[in-house]
């Protein structure tokens, strides 16, 4: 997959997510949780081309990032930082990989400005070597 040929909203949002990741990591916070399966699906496609993935994360985060499997649920802490940088989260963040919008979560976010969700992965800085828990797909 080439970032030049794929200009989907998911890819744009993935770039923003990586920029937020860099801001959080630079501030000493944990990496943000990837709660959107639609955006995560594009991340997996991008990771299938490691050199393109490295270039994309470097462009948006100023460093190489790796996809790490990690599970959890709760408050998504990076939403406020995203809002400060880009405005409200667009609908794609509440869309499943099959295109179904989670109307309940989207409505709650629009009312409260917060997101409570499950996630199964996050970015982590990479020195080019894979850590035991990292998967680049």
C-alpha cells in the first residue's frame, strides 16, 4: 500500500493519531490507545509495508512507531489532546472495520467530550528492532 495512492479519511486520522502519540510520549505519558477498528484496519494494511510504515510514522510522529498488541478498556485519555490539536473526533473514530457506526458511543462523545472504549493495540517507539510484544503487520 502506498500513502500516495491511499488518501482515505482513515489514513488521515491515523496520521493525526501518530502526531498525538508523539505529543503524549514527549510529555512522558503512555502511548494512546487505538480504539477504532476502522482506523486500526488501515494501520494493519500500512504495516504490511514496513518501509512505508516507518516513513509514515516518521512523517507524522517524528520517529518510527511499532504496532503493539495490548488490551484494555476505559477512558481514552488522549481525546482532549486530539481536540486541542484538530477539533472534535470525526465519526470514523466510532466506526467499525465493517463500516458500522457505534451511534451510542458517538452520541456520548458528542454530549460529554469523552470516550470510553475497548482497545487491543497501541503504538510504541521503535528503534527498528522488534520487541517481543510488538507486531508489525
